[in-house]
């Protein structure tokens, strides 16, 4: 039974890196959020002390809210009028800034890579490892905390693998990603480099996908997270798609199972965010399509508020046991939406109560 009661008054939140692509998605998703209210925007020195409408090149398809347009952009200093900060900062600067905010008593919910693999920082996907939130008790920030969400491709992958890990066990994973342009940020990849082309390497992506799931699926025990033990091999490609990361996955399972058993596990999967009815949670974390040419970014990226993972093309593999395709929205589920869901879970589980 869920005895959580939604807050009667919205919690003030700030956005770090508010003018960038992830920052803009935070604004889009937090506008009219039932629990959170944007009260502070922060960005680089170049943007500070300017109205947001003048500092940001707003490229979202939604209309820039008038009250956001008229807000003054501040420096990324821990003097913002809010309790929670959502970080869309570039990894070149995120590490130290996020630490400073946590030390000053802010709850930092980060999309950046810098603290993901810290021993006392949860790498959180609420449907998978909500119990990892307990590790923040070891953080030495007083009332401040840091929680991170994984790489955008990792999130789609681990959501698809979770029912397989739980029901059948996994021995090895091979994944080839076809990653959307928005994953490179704005202005991103030059048009002459990607039109009529595929870039068969994305710096740092393979390492993240090969390491992050091991922590996410790790077991929380004795006030630490012990990584799961299976091998992952990843190859990452940038393709001329605006949003939506497609991943071609092959898996070796510990148990010998049928296709129908795997599909059943996917279709029946539900978890903590659905039980708690969190505002950003998808009704169904996973959608399986029997059509052999699904999922596709154009058709399925926005499924269930852009927070679900679509899976299709399950078939036998000649090297591994099975292969299939997955799709997730990289800037919603894989970035801002995933971070907001993390904050919702923290609130519902009592981790935001001072």
C-alpha cells in the first residue's frame, strides 16, 4: 500500500546549465509540474545577469513560458533560491559545481557523468534500483545530496534488460547503438559531417555503456553497492535522427527460455514508480511490438510521455541466445525526464525531507 501524500505546496527547484539542450528540456518538462516549481535558472558567466529569453537560443518545439523568458539567469553559485537543483551542466564543469551545491545543502539531481561512479552516489533508474538511494546516507554533505541518472543509451538498455536479469539471469550482452543527434547537445554535429553519413564512434560512450549497467544492477548490501558480474560489449554510432536512440542488442542468458517467456516478462514488468504513481512515470515502462520492423524513432520515441522503452524484433541469435531492438527517447527518458523521475522518487520515499 502506498501511503505517500503528494505535497500541497510545490517545491522550489533550480536548473544548472539552463540555456543548454538538457537545460531546455528540464524547463519544458518542469513547467506545470504538479510537485516542483522552477524558481532559479543558472548558466555560464556568458549568460548570467541576462534575461533567459536573451541568453538562450530556445529551440524546443514548445513555446517558451513567459515567466521563464523574463527570469534572470544567474551564475552557477550555491546561492539560488531553491531546495533542489537539476543539473544539465557539461561534464567539463559539472563535477566541482555539483559538489559545491551539495556542500551548501542543496539536493543535486544530475544528468552529468562526473559523479555517476562515485561509491556513495546512486546511479539511479527508479524502476530498477530504488533501494540504492540508501547509499546517500554515506555522503558527507550534511543536508546536501547528489543523485545521478545514467548515460542516455544506458537507461534504455538497462530497462530492457531488467526483466531478463530478474527472471532468467544474464551472462553477456552485446549492443550496437544508433544514437540521435540531440545526444550530442546543441549545436551538436555539423551538418556536413552527418548528412548522408554515419559516424561510427562517439567518444566515451562505449565505456559508459559497458560499465554503468554493472553498478545499476548491483546489489545494495552492507551500506555499499556491489556490482553485478556479466560482460558487456558496446559499439556506438551517431546517425541523422533528431531524437530517439535505437539499440541492437544480443544477450546470453543463464536459463534456457522461450521467446514467449521473454515477451511475457517484458509485458508484465512494472516497478516502484508505477506503484507510487509518480507524475513522470510511464504507465508501462516497456512496450513490446511483434512487428519485425519496430520500434522506430519516428513512430515510438514519444510513447508514454517519452518515458517508456519500446522493444521489438525478438529472435534467436546464432552466437548469443537472443537478439532484439530497443528504442528510448534520449533527451526525455535518457536525460531530463529521467532526472525528474529520480527527484519524484526521492520525494515519495522521504529523501527530500529535511
